[in-house]
């Protein structure tokens, strides 16, 4: 069985986690498969959007607790193994946001702990009605500190802290209200809605989206005055691109742009 299915549809690459019996947990194998695939896609200019979904009844149930428990058999009670695991998971999350392509999570069933972190990390998210989201490690005595990093950068602080300290699930509509997902659709429309969003973005000038995604995350870390200076420089870079000149000329001439992508 292929741990991660990879399908190309024009400028859109669809990644599907395929470990339904383990609720697509972020096992060692899944982490490696996702990271390797994204590393490859990042070097593929023809790919302009990535979608991420899961097979079976869940999007992703977080870390593989059986693998984590097995690490305790080492002399240090698993300390080095746990650190390595969380480092590898963090590399996956930072890889997603460092991708030149936008990454869209297509979520159904449940997205818990590191699975919820995965949704929060993706640039966009579409959820099926009935999907539940949680950072519920606290229920077993493990505060979801690494998922907290992504979650607290997506939703208001008090909402994030409530989820982290109660371990309660929130429903898809609530996830949309607080900004964890962009859209909620009936489950039978999930793939169609995700594809429509991906194709809409893929139709834009790829280099502009690439420049914009990088700038989006960079400016968020800056004070407002510094962000404007940085963003102005980015706009100049974008304006000087040959295909951007063509796009502006096409708009003025009321025709479709003839981009080289």
C-alpha cells in the first residue's frame, strides 16, 4: 500500500494520506513521505497549487501514539527519540509554509492534535460538514505545545487557549467562525470545492503567487512600518517581472494575458 498518493492534475498536485487503518496518523513513515513529496513539489515550477487530503474516515489523528510509546524503551526513557520526532514534524510544518505553492487542506472526519496542527499550518483549508477539530492531548496528560504554535497563529488567542486547555472538539462551522478553515461544504462536495479553489489559484500568475506567499509570512513577523517598507520592495520586484508587465498590458487592452507559465 502506498502511504501517500500523489496525483497531478495540470498545475495542481493532489496529495492523499493513505493510512486509513491508523486514521492517517503522522507516523515516522507518513512524516517522511509528506516531507519528501513536498520537497520535490517545491522544486517543480509547473506545480502551482497543492492539496492535502486523507483516505478513510479521518483526515489525520495526529502523532502515532504506539510509535511514541515504543520510544520509551531507550535508556533515556525516549527523550532523544521524542525530540527527533517533534523536530521532524516541525520541519514538515515549516516546509508547508516555505513552499512556493499554496497548500490547501481538504479536511473531513477528524483533525486532532498534530492533525489539527497540519490544518492550521496549511495556507488554506476546506472542511466537510461534520468535521471535528481538536488539540486534545491535554486529555491524556500531554499539552499540545507544538500544535499550539500553528493554532495560535490562526485563531484568536482565547479560542486557541480554550481548545488547548479543555481538549474539547469544535465543529466545522465553529472552525470557520474563528478562522481555522476557509470554507465548509457538504462532504460529497469536499473534493469538488477543494479542486475549484485550487484551480482558481492555479489560474493566476504563478510567480506572483510565489512572491506573494513568501511576503505574506515574512511581513507578519514585522512591525507595521517595517512591513510596509518590505512589502513595497516586494511590489517593485513583482512589477518588474515580464509576465506582470504583460498582465497589466492585457488588462488595459481588455484581453486575456499571454503568460509564459
